[in-house]
């Protein structure tokens, strides 16, 4: 069973707040034609980070310091992984030729589906780990394998591009105008619109993301309330990040290397927990913070050096 300290009231408040924020966000974006400038995206990203930090303070005050530390650690892991995942969503929307004005809408649908999907994964995973502690070993092996593969492909997206081409080639996509629909009929047959096909691809991609994302945060805590909240706030911040992703991918050159190191650390932490007990959330938070700081710092130094060298080549 779940170790969650949160009751029905806390769950209801969390779901209601997320629902209200989603509706407000959709209304605002619709009024702007579905397009977000870099400045707007940066402000929206800061807003979602602020909401997550406010939730961290609320959890710390109501449930205690340890759940608060677990949430912040889990949020950092999920937020970091989402930076790489959002690039895959960009590839999907480009592969299905989704107009820029529809990007936000399709991403929102995809995130809502992901929230439901992650909830199922989290409940089952947490219950399994609590009932059968030895499952931490196969979970850790999955994370270790994912981390090693991520390291091997830290500077390319060839595997993701191949996966997206495979999905697109297997779906029946109509050439007819969609009129904001996900499904349409053509010659009596039910077919996906381009947006519907992209949503299916995002759903399938998130299934793959959940394989490493959910075990990674369950290695920190099996409190389903904390785990789902960390996933939810990280996923909600994906949409503004999407509009910044091209610039982020160029600047955060060592992000994948840092994520690989992070997953490998979490894998060892989860595997060893069966023998030495759980590592304190504050230790996890410190290690995660150091890994990400090194990855981001090294990336920014590289970007600055390239910018300094570029004028000399131009001359």
C-alpha cells in the first residue's frame, strides 16, 4: 500500500488547483492564437517553477520536512528529464506537420493523458515496491540500462527520430483539414487527423519516458501523493519549455550526460536500498543538485567559449 501521509482533502486540493491552472492556461493561450514568444515562454516557465516551489513550501509546512525534501528531489529529477523529453515532442509535432498555432493545444492534450498514465504507473509501482522490496533490483537495472544508453547517445537524437518515423508510418493519417478534431472520416473509414496522430505518438513516447521517469522518482519516495505531484508540476511546465527548446538544446550541450549520470546514481541508490536501507531525501537532493549544476555549468561555459571563438573565425 501507499505510504502517503496525504488524505482525501490534500488530493482534492491538488487536483483542483491543477485543473484550474490548466483551464486558465488554455484560455490565455487561445486568446493569443496558440503562439508563445520566447519572453512569454520564459515567464510561463518561471510561473510553473514558482507554483512547484509554493507546493514544496505547503508540503513542508503541512506534511513535514522529509516529504518536502522528497518532493523537491523528485521534482528536480522529473524537470530535468522533461528537458530531454520535450525535444522528442518537438520532433513529433514537426514530423506530423502540426501548425505552430496548434502546438500548445496538442501538447496540453498529451500532458493530460500523461498525467493519467503516470498516476497508474505510480500507484502500481509504489504498491509493488512496498509489497515486494526485492523489485527494487529490477527497477534499478532498468534505470541503469537507461542511463548507460542515454550516455552512449548523449549528443544525438537518432533513436528518437527513428522511433517517431516508425510510429508515423503505422498510423492512418487523413490529408483532409482537421478543423481542430483528432479523428475524421475519409471514404467511410475512421482516420486520425494530423493532430490525432501526433497525440498518439506523444502518448506512446510518454509510455517509454515513464519506464525511466517513474522508477527514478520512486527510488526517492514511494509516497504516491508526492510522486504524482512532482510528475504533475514537471509535466505542466513542459509546454512553455517547448517554445524555448531549440535554444535550450543548443545551450545545454551536456544535459544528456548529466541526466545519464543522474539516472545511474538513482539506479545505484534504488538497488542498494534493499541492502542498506533508504538514503535520506536530503542526500538525494544534494547529489541531484550537484549533478545538474555541473551539467548546466559545463554547458554554459562551452556556449560562452564558442561565442568568444566565433568572431575570430568570421574575421
